C-alpha cells in the first residue's frame, strides 16, 4: 500500500490476523478482544509546527464499503479504541485520532501557550484524520469508500457538527449526540455552577441527590399523564426546591438556604451581571439514578470542589483560556466572559446554523440528547436544531436534519429511562433502523428513508442479568413527542405513538 498524504507520516502498517487483540486503553482500561483480520495503520499528522496528531486507520479484510469516523469525549488525549473496535466488528474501515495531545479526559494542561494544539483539538485533527483515513482506504482497497459516516457523542458530537459546518465533503452522514457544540458558553456554565456551590454553606453533598431526585419526580413525573419514574418533558416542570428546606438540623434529606440558592442557580444557568443569559441551566430530572453518573458526580461531586464539571471548568479557565488564576473562583462573569468568548469561539464552537453546503451534497444529520444529561443541557441541542430551521427554512431543514430526545437518559448513555438505541456507533448484528440510530442513518443516506422514530431499550445495570430489557421507549423526531395510547403499558414502546408536541 502506497499513497501520498499531506502533513502526514505513516509510522507503521501491519496485518493483524483474526483472533485475540490487545485493545489499548482509551477512556476505559486496556483489554483483550477478538477481532476479524485487518490492516492496522498508525501515523502522525503535523499540519503546523506545533502539531502532533496521532491517528489510526483500521482496514478490515472483509470490508462493506463504508468508512467510519470515531470522535472523542472530553478533552480527548487518547485514540478512542473502543469505538474503533465496534466499527471494525461491523465491517467498516474506521479512523480516529487523539486530536493532537496525550492526557486524561478532563486534563487541558496541554493547551497552555499552545494555540496550534487548541486549533488541532477544535477542528483540524478530525478533518485531517478523515482525509487521511479515506485516502488510505482507497489505496488499500483500490476504490474509495461508497459512503462515509461520523458517529460520536459529547465533544464528539461537537466534532461532528464542526465537520458538517466546515468540511461538508468529509462525511455523507453524521450522528452528533449530546453535542458540546457551544463550548465556550457550556464551559462557562461549569464555572458558574462551581462558583455558586463553593459559596459559604452552599456546597451540596452527593448524598443529597437521591432526596432531590425524589422531590423532582414527586412534582413533575405526572405532568405527562404517566407516572413512570421519568420527567418526560422537563420544559413542563416548574420545580421549586423549597420543598426540601431544612426545618431543623441539616440531613441528607434537606437543603439549607445557601444550598437552595445555589441549586436554583444551577437550574437557572449562567448570567452576566446585567441579567443576560450566557447559556442554559440544567433541567430538573437527572439528579440521581443508582449506578449512573447524574448530578451527584457531575455537579455536586463526592466532596466540595470535586465534581466533574469543576474539573472541566477549572482546566478550561487555567489552561485553555490561560487566565492567571488557578481555579474558577476568580472568573468574573461581567469582565471576563466576552473576551473569552471572542478569543475562542471561532476555534471551539460549532454553532453555525448554515448547513447549506452539507445539505446540497446530500448530507444527513441526526442529533440526539438525553433529557437528564448532567454534563450538557439538552436545551442547547434543541436550540441548534431550531437555529438551522430558522436559517435554512423549516422544510429544507427537515429534508436533512432529525433530532431525538430521550427522557431520563444521562450523558451519552444510561440513566432512568431507555437509553440504548444504537446511538453511539455500529454494533455487530444491530442493523435494524427501527432500533438503531446508526442503522437509521445508513438507511437515510443510502435508501432515502428518513427516520421519524426509534425504539430505545433500558438495560439492567452491570452485574444484573442482561438477557432482557427492563423497559422500552419510543423516541420521536423533534418536535413530536411520544404519547401513551389508551390502556397501553407505559413500559413498552409499542404502547406509544408520536404526536405533535404542545
């Protein structure tokens, strides 16, 4: 195999026989897996003097003609091997990168005084990997991929939108799940939450999350007419946490006045001193689910200052923004946000609603989000869909964009509601468009069948029998919503129908 790649160096190309393979660690530990025979290509992209983008392309011996790009979570820093594994198992040629640096998912220390690395992370690495991956596939197989897809969540969702906006020729179909597309405003929201929860007496223990979750359900579960342990439409929920105010000694079942004030700020979202909203607050409904990362870990943390949001926000301020303070405490929402946004939005934010070039070449985009996501508010994804419809016209937008919202779902997976619907990439044997969003994207791009609904499953927690779903749910293309049929079982998807949202 020989091919010329701009700004790229191939460091190795080896044939891997079918069988046991030591999958390197990514966001999880290293493990042994069984893989089909493939050619493993490793390389480095250097689009700037300060760039070092490690990438890999896996080319299966039994290829189905599709190319698949895998995105990264958080601040990236590793090649997402788990996503590459599942794609290879499904017969796809697959490519991914570390976006130009090594590090943990919340670690942004690589960004300080390295603006070119921030550009690589922002958009350049994913595009370069797509170009290199497709060129290597063409050189290896003797023909170009018949269709190319990008599927990812979180920062990976942002990467997918960046591809559609900046490089519409890279992919024919994109799934952008829970996209962190408005990076500067979202991460400023992390700083907002961390500041409020660090005020005197305002820190909320993760141990209080179960009581908070029960109070929210008690007030809002019934609003959709079905009491099923989910807040199906948080926009209808006007939860007032005052019902949890401590009337005596503080316990895990109540909140003090400073805690109530901080909690209201989290629901409200970041504002500047003029009262202007910077980004969305977190909707009620995802505060706690056993075995799943909700507000207890993302927003409150095991101890004061240890939440996942705090880690992301402090790394953003210290290393990406490059502010002199070492934590979030010194950030001034009146003086600092405008400069931060002006300096970084062009590199990190994928907010452009003009997808006319992507649409003109026949590109298809699927957005999805869990309503109980404690990392990224679902309202942002809805806002982006609405922005595209406003910019391009509702009819044209409907010809190539669909959005699905999953009640009770946490960040990218798990939660209290049905949260498995093939949304995070191909799964061997899961090729039914009715139950797999990835298969639905393939059917839309290749056969012209636009997805209007998908069935999601809620599987047991790890350690429990995995042979049967606990419940299934019907996810409807926004703005439609699922409504229970008279006499239907609320735990079964076929008991629902999609109808226009109110």
